[in-house]
């Protein structure tokens, strides 16, 4: 077995750069009424994508997550994909 540094390097998963959403957005652009934009930061199941996947700053990520919660509360998007 190798050194600790080698073990740590193999345990982390690489970030898929192609899947990152690259947008130059202002924080004012995140609004619960802009469903098409906010849906780009959600999975098909309705969960919020991580900062790693979206490429947003912490402040923008918090604002976007807050708007997603508003959209779900107002029934603009469903809480889940399907009901069983």
C-alpha cells in the first residue's frame, strides 16, 4: 500500500467539468418566477444540485436553494418526480 497522500488521491471522485452549468448570472436573476432558469439547477427528481455541479458561489447557491423552496411551496415545481 502507498503513502497516505496516494490513498487520499484515489478516494476522491473527479468533478465532471462538462456537466457544470456555466452561467454569468447576477444574484437578482434568481427569482422563483423564473422557473426555466431555476430548473437548470435541479435534478430530474427535484433535488438541488451541489455547488460543485453548478459552479455557483456560496451566496448564489444559497439564494438559488431558497428560490427552489419557494417554487416547491407555491407548486410551480413538484416536490418529487413521481409518487408511489
